[in-house]
C-alpha cells in the first residue's frame, strides 16, 4: 500500500522526487516553439504542487488521466517563487495499491464530532419550525454521511474533507457572538442562514478522489440545489409559516451578497446582511490562512507570499510566521510562537 512519506509542503527546490501523487488536473499545451507539453497539478493530503512534462509529453501523457494515481520521478524547481516539479518519468499506480486518505486534505476535527455538533444546533434555536427543519437534515443518515465529507468549495476556502460542515459550525459560532450586539436581528433566522446557505454544495461538488463540480453542480449550482432541498423539507413540516419560509429562502438566495458574485438576490433583510458578511469573513480568512501556510513567497525572507490570484494581492506573513503556519500559540509579539489560534 502506497503511503505519502513526505508531504508536498516539505518538498524543497533541487530535491529529487520519486513518489506517488494524485493527479488533480491535467492539461495538454503547446510551447511557443510548437512543442507539446503537459501542465499538471499533483496533490496529497498536505496540498498540491504544479508540475510540467516538458520532454516525452506524447509518450507519458497517454499513461494517465485526471484523478489517477501516478508515481512521478523528477526534480523540484521554482517558478515565480512557487515550487514546481519537472517530470522526467511516471507510471500509473492502481487504486487498490493506494491509501486514498493520504491524498485528500481533511479537517483536523473529528467528522463524527462535527456531525454531532451539527445536530445540537437544533437545540439552540427557539423556533420550533427552524428546529424541525434542521433536524430533518440532521436525522437523515444518508445526507449526513455526505455532509461530513463534503468540502466547502473547489478551490477558495475550506477545501478539504469535512470543510463544509466545519464552515457551517464556524458560522454558527460567529453568529452567536455577533447577533447579541444587534437586538433587532432575529438570531434563529441567522442560524438558519448559516446552516442552509451552502447546503447544496453536498451535491454541487464531487469529493471522492479530487474536488470538482458534479454535473448537477455545473448545471444548477449550490444555491439552486440548496433552495430546492430546503423548500422540499419545509413542505414536509406541518404548519411551516409562509413568511418564515420566504425569509429563510431569501437567506440562501442572497448569501453571495452581490449580483455580480452570482447572488440571485442582494440581501434585503438584516439577517441576510449578517449571514452574507459572516460567510464572506469566514471564507476569506480561511483562504488567507491556507495561502500563508503554504510557504514563503517570491521575496524569501521578506515575509511576503506569492500573488494570490483570487484575492488579487500579495499577503504579508510577518517575520514570526516565515516557514510556519498561522495557528500556533502566542500573539503578534509571540516571537517564534507565531500568530493567534487558527482554524
């Protein structure tokens, strides 16, 4: 059984590589001189790394496809401040010879404990109808088995097994801290929005070997899927108030905040504003945490990361974070102890 002896984040420039990776993406391209090459993203549970097949592309490319496991022989180089593997040779590896859990990143929290915490959310709300709606999902074993494993996104935030349920629990925790400062905001509605805003991602995404969109995800998207699922469950709860149903559905439809960001509706209730901004905060900070944790950037000891394409900026890691993660104990003056509590 092939296991990952050394994580991708530990690979150094100039290091020889001879190990198994999961192929997360594959694209056949042509150089300016007209020579074929293959651009790859290779992954394990610690992250992913770019790779290129410059020589023998026509020979090596037919041996594998996306989501295959391959044994790569090559060398680690650097391109624009980020590590990259130049592949010299490779062989396909049968799935039954691989410990799949070694190749997908996963939450550090127990999936079963998070599932139990998800169910306990129902006990924290006063509205009997919202409680019944949450329990209609929490008591569905087949659904919960999928929710426990789903990532929260393909590439932006909480991109790991258990990422979606962790994101939901984080949002509910944030809501409990924030809502008491605004007594005119309905706390039960905010909790409902935190629970259901991304629920459709359970079906929008695929997460068996790599993280990608399902056919349903491509054609419908998680907002439409979640809206449909929640509406169906509401209809199964006797006496579910029409106004409450409408307000919860609005939370799902408006959580992206702006029309240009894929939101069918902009927030039009206080609760929708809260859910949108908490969701955005939680997602952005997880993306920042993950990017900073990946390693030093182009300027080496300057403490800057490579350019973050989605956020459109470089990020400053700070001297105490060079070579490490946000999340170790200690404050901003913690020296080698790093930053504050992470995920």
